[in-house]
C-alpha cells in the first residue's frame, strides 16, 4: 500500500503547478485549466485520506467535486465566450474592468 | 342604603273606554301643534287660528263629557320601555281631580284661543302663535293626566319650553327676550329639585308611579324614624320644583317679567297652564308632605302672598299688578296645601283660573283699545311713544268700554272675595283650613293666619286701586297731552271675539257655579261631591265676617285715596324702589348663588391655569432633556458609529489600492489570506 505521504506530495505538486498556471498565464483558457488542476489536487487529497475511512465517504465526495467542477467549467466557458464577444480578447492583462474607476 | 333598587310589582292595567277618550283629548293638541308648526305658513291665517280654536272647543266638550261620565278613578298603566329586566311603566289616572282640571284647562284655553283669534290678528309671527299654544295646552294635559313622575317631568319641561317660547314671542324686543330667558332659567333651577325627587323616589321604591308610591308611603311613620327620612326629602324636593313653576318666594320674580308676552298668553299662563301645574303636582303628591316640610310650605306660601300683594300696591303696570296678584293667590294655595286643606287649595285653583283669566282678558281688551287708539293716531301722522300698559295714562274707560268694565268688575269682586262670587267661597275655605290648622298647632301659626287675613285686605286694596285707575275718573292721558283728546273717541268696545270669552269667564266667577249657598262652599257640589276627602272643615261663621270686614275697610281706604287722584307724586320713593326691585331678591340670588358660582369658576380656572403651568414646566424640562439627549446621540453614539465606519473604509480602501483589477491579483490575495488563516490555525493547534 502506497503511504499517504506520496499522495500528499503529488497533490501539493498539482496544486503548485495549478497555482503557478493561474498566476502566470495571461490566456484565460490556461487559467481555467490551472483551476482544474487545483480541483484535482483537492480530489487526490480526498481520495488519499478517504481510504482510512471504512465507508469511503471521502472518495464519494471526490466524485461530487468532479461533477461540480464539470458544471463549473461549463459556466466558466460560457462566461469566456461572452467575454470574448464583448471585449474581443481573452488576454487577462487587458481585462481590468473590476478595478474601480 | 343597600344600593339595590327595591322591586315593587307594578301591575299593568288596560285602558278602558273613558281613559282612551282622555288620551285622545291629550293627543288632539299634539296633532294641531305638528300640523300648524310644520305647515302653518302654507295655511291662511284665519283658517290657521280657527282650526286651533275649533280643536280646542272640541277638546273642551269632550273633557266635559269625560267629567260627567266619570265614576270613581280610572287608572290604566302600560309598559313604556324596557331596559333589560327593568320595566318602565307609564300610566294615566282619571280621577275627579284630573277630569276637573282638564275641564278648567281646556275651557280657559278655549276662551284664550277665541280671544286670540281677534287679539293676535295680523300680528307678527302669527303662524307660530297657535302651535305654541297647542304645545302649551297638550303639555299641561300631560301633567294633569299622567300618574308617573317621569312622564310628568317630561311634560313639566315641555310646559317650561312652551312658556319660554310664548313669553319671548315678541323676541325682537330686548325686554321680552330677557323675560323669556329669566322665566326659563328660574324654572330650570327649580326643576333640578324635581330630578332629585324622582331619583330619591326611584331609589326608595324602584318605581315612579305616583299611585304605587302612595300605597307604600306613610309620611307620618317616615317622620318618626328620621326627620330627614328619604320620602320626606323627596316631598321637599317636589315642593321646591313647584316653587319655580308656581312662582313662590324667592323664585317668583320671573312671573311679573313674564308679562312681556302677549296678554292672552298671560291669561293662559296664570290661569290654566303654567302656574297651575305646580300646585296641581303638589296636590297629587301631597301624601309626601308632612311635618317640617309642611311648615316650610306654609311659611313660604305666607311670605309669598304677603310680599307679592305689597308689591302690587305700588306697581303702575296694569298687567304686572295682576301678575303680583297671581303670585299672592298662589301663596294662598300653597298655604292650603301645607296645612293639608288640599281640596280648598284645588277649589281656589279652579276659581282663580276663571277670574284671573277674565281679569287678564279684560286688561288685555283695554290694552287692545289703547293700541287701537295709537294706530289711529299713527294714521293721523301724530304717532308718539306711549306705554300702553301704564295705568296712570288710563282712566274713564267705564263709559267707553262697558262690557269690559262689567266683566272686569265681576272678576275683580271674585278676586277680592266679595260674597256671591266664587273667590269668596274658595278663599274662605282656605282661611278656615288655616284657622283649623292654627288651632291644632298654636303659637307661631297664628302669625300665619294673621298675615293671611292682612293679605286679604291688601288684595282688596291694590285691586280696587287698579279698578279705579283704569275705569273711573277721567282719561288721564288727555291731561298730560291735550292732543289725545280727539283720539279718546277711538277707545271703544272691542270686537265680539274679544268680549264673549271675557263675559263667559266672568259668568263663571259667580257663586252658583260652585255652590248653591253663596256664603258657604261646604254645601256646594264642588266640595261635597267632587272631592271626597277625610278633611271635614268645620264651618266658622266668623271667618267670612272678619274677611269681609277687612275687605270693606280696604275698599274704603282705596276709594278715598284714589277717587280723585290725577297726579301721581311718589311720597315714599324708598318703598317704591324696594318694590320695583322685587325686594332685591334677584340681587340676593346673585349674591348667594351666582357670585359664589362665579368665584368658584374663577378659582377653578386659576387652578386650571396653575396645573397648565406645571404641565408646561414639565414639558419644557422634557424638551431640554431631549435636546441634551439629541446632542449626545449626534456626537457620541453617531460619532462612534461613523468612526468605525470610517476606519473600516480606510482599511478597506488601503487594501483595495493593491488590486489593479486583474483576476489573478484577487486569486493571489485570496491565497495569501488562506495561507495566513492556515498559519493562524496551526498556531492555535
């Protein structure tokens, strides 16, 4: 049985990579993919710790997270399309509408 | 008092035929009133007056029919209204008293109506005159027929209202309006006592039915338990109510002023309706009078009789002399009620109704003739202001107005109590009643008898004075102003509508209508058959003799004094002044009642304003406190809130300044915050 430390290391790596993508990339689609990585890091954690629990609630919960992530990415992609239609760009460095004037 | 109203079973009695007839008589003037009051302006004046007169005539005939066919007493009682389980009954009592009074009231009213048809012709406000008269008569009939104090009180007030309207009939004259107001207020003041009496009797017996109360009351035993037993006090209160209506000392001062109304109204007021109502009520409730209350009634009656008679001596207003004489005669009736000679009192009430109405109508005829002369003078363009009531300006009317002279003489003879006239019989009945009472009580009561006899003399004196001043001598106005000479011929006998009622009333002032024996009423049908009472008056032959002697002396003095008087020099100005001011009774009432009330009102108003000031002070204190609280609120509470808001805003805007609107920036900060949170968590764990 693979010790839980390894899972945690993998999940940390995934999280770090995801975060790095989200921070550094300017393309909004890459940012979305980074977010997906962060979700999966969380999922790995859930599954890894879920094995200690006889009813496997953690693993079931990871299924739920995957489903929610799918739904979320649908919404996110729709937003991206709308964004592109409005601003004609998907470069995050150009999208600064959140800042108050 | 236990506080619980005692329950006395009041049986209901169905009205029989004769009671229904009496009720019909009562409702006839009510209908006349309604028709003439609301539709009077659309009916021609002659039809209006004759309608009221004919209805009154029919009422008189029906009353006579009721009186003749009445046997015993007929009491009918029915439920008036119910409040919960309490039943208020009302009842109608037909007895000899009430049917006789009905005949008197309707007859005098009928005569006054006939007289008024002529007298009030083409006078201002004519359309309201006859409905008011109808209201007056119907209310009086209500008092006569009702056997319930509550109903009696309602009619009692209606009589007051009708008298107010009729006294102030020519209300555009200030004196008339003032007289009407005075009459109304004096009566209202006394009527308070009536309300108190009703409350006491209802509290004691739980009913206001007079006949029921009579069954349960024994005033003698009540007086034995306590001098101030409740029924005794109720009797006192009822008497005080009649002090107002029947014009007793000290409230009689409204009656002379009430002469401001039309003369036929005065006749009605003095004979059949207003003042008779008081005496009649007292007769009905005489079972409540006894002991010290009776003594008060006698004393006040005696004072009233004497004072009013004295005032009449020095009055020159022809109608006021008669008004004082009415007050004086009412004093006699009250004395008779007080000593228990109720049938004598009622007898005098009846005879007085006829001769006093006749006197008023005669004097009214004289005044009418004076007005007539004045209007002729006006046609000649020589109108002068003239007091047509002043006896000093009259005189010598004996030749020009013989019918008036004869009727006046008969009524005059009846009033001063000459033999062969009705007043002689009734006055002797009262005097002998007083004498019997004085024999029983003794001491001070002889003073009352003496003063009653004195008043007989004074009455003869002032009436003779008026008689001479109006009808004998020369026409004095001519001596003052020669220009009146050619108008004297216009003073002539009035129309028949004025003369006939006068003559009929004069006829009824002669003895044989009341007693076959002209010198003694006991043998007459009136005293013998009409009123079966326990009082058997012994016949004292010396009483009429003394009375006649006094009257004759007074007549002789008056004749010698006024036979040839043309100039009136007031030798006793103080006395005249005293009499003209009603012995300062009004001033006394003002000092005793009105001034203290005003002082009380002033004290109350000052207390009120003081309380106002205190409340204002309190309010100012609260306003100041509120201002301070407001400042505290603004600067301290609000300031604190604003400070916190500002601090948060400052911190928020500080951190916000790091955000450039890039999405990654938000994520970055969120991550840092999350990491810090985890660190904090790790610190505590």
